[in-house]
C-alpha cells in the first residue's frame, strides 16, 4: 500500500527515510504524510534511533545542498569541523518536527532482547529490528517506510511512497 492510503486516525510509525524525503522536499507523498501528522489526521510516531538518523542525514543534506560537500556522505563532512559548526537548517527542521508533527517513543531494556528475537526470525538489521520491537511494544501495526525489508515482518502493514 502507499503512504497516501493510510487511513485517518491511524497510529503510524515513521521510518527515517520517509521523514528525510519529506523534510528535504524530495517526495510529495512524504510531505503530504508529514502534513497529515501535523494536522493530527494520523498519529506519526518515531523512536530515538529515528531522531538520531534524521539528524545525521539532514546534516548531510544541508551540507550537500549548500555546496559544502560534493555528495551526502558522512566521510566527506566528518573532517570539516568548521563546516559542521556552521550548519543550522538541519537542527531547526529536527526540532520543528519534534515540536509539531510527531510523537517520540522511548526504547526500554526489553526492546533490546525483543529486537534480537526479531533479527533471528526476520533477518533484519539492528536499527530495523529495534524499530519493529518498539512498534510491537506500543502495539503499532502501521509503518511508513521506503524500505521493502519490513514487508517480510508479520503483523505490520507497510505503506510506501511511490514517488521516489
């Protein structure tokens, strides 16, 4: 299913790729989903790992968009501390997101053990298994992502943007 098909009132976990595509204006569908979250038509949920990842990726987006690095690769930015210090847009976007559009969920120690069982069962990588673990604990069954690996996880309805 597509992100445009998420029913009103749905609690949907937002993967970092959907948020980055929305904030960077790379996907009309991702932008529309984030707008729906802001208007509380759907309840957008994230976890701390997603916050870390979008902060990192948006820093790279800002640096590349401003011509400070040739492409969005951390290795091109990490050796430029003055450039990193000069970046501001990414942080304004992250804090704006947290202030208005989404709710952040916390990991709990049992999530780590559950994530290992999820990795063993579905073959997901660490970050992805932690997301699924948090979704299970909070009983969230909808996920907006551009990553097809989640389609093999039972009990989760995956919604993907189709304009990327």
